[in-house]
């Protein structure tokens, strides 16, 4: 077992974990953060996306021990980062633009979109599609997801 300490959604946590434990398993199974979901076993779908020190990562692709000393934000802590008790603007945009159907991909889509807009606050449609290419959605056909990101960026959508 290896001792890790990190901050998750603003709370400090410390735990003994097996070195092979994935960050997504740690978040879900130890911390009960089931808002972060597992959609594949091939690092393909992006449903497990969280922010590690402010940058989006697929948490099934990161070991829990690699997050030692880091700050992790999941979909469950995203709204709190606004500091005003409201949904994050990207969450709000997904709601407004119906950027989801079953919602399974949505936590990862939103976390990836937040990172995308941080890097490029005014992306073109092509840049949005490129930025989200690591996140798969089986329901929406992506159109409303792209609209939601455009909406969050303040573009007409
Ligand atoms: S569960 Fe992580 S990429 Fe699919
Ligand atoms: S809304 Fe169902 S997988 Fe994207």
C-alpha cells in the first residue's frame, strides 16, 4: 500500500492505496464520487474525465498514486469553483442547449469543455469538435454538445 494525500473537490483527503489503483476507482470506490463514470476499458470514451491540477485527464488513465499531492476537481465539485452557489456556466449551457440525452457522457464532456474553453475561450466549431474528439457520445450526434460549448463561450448557438 502507498500513502497518498490530495485535494478532491476542495476537500483534503489521505488514504492508503494499492499502487495499481486507478484514479477513477479511487474517486468512485473510496470517495463515493460516482458522478465521474466509467464508460469503457480502453481509455477511449472520456466519460471519466476530471481535472488534475487544472488540466483535464481521463481518470482511468491515471493511477491514484500519480495524483498524490495534486488537486482534483470532478463534476461534483465543478459548480463550487464558481464560488456563487450556482451551476458552472458550462453546466448551465449544457442544460440550456439540451447538450445531453442519457447523460452518461455528460460529466466527462463538461469537464473536457471547461478545459477546452480555458485554453481557447472563443473556439470555432471545428476547434470544439477537435477539442472534444476524445469524448464519445452514443446519443446526441454531438450537435447540441457543440452548441452548448458555443453558448458557454458566448457565441450565438
Ligand atoms: S472510462 Fe476512461 S476513457 Fe472510458
Ligand atoms: S448523452 Fe448519452 S452518451 Fe452522450
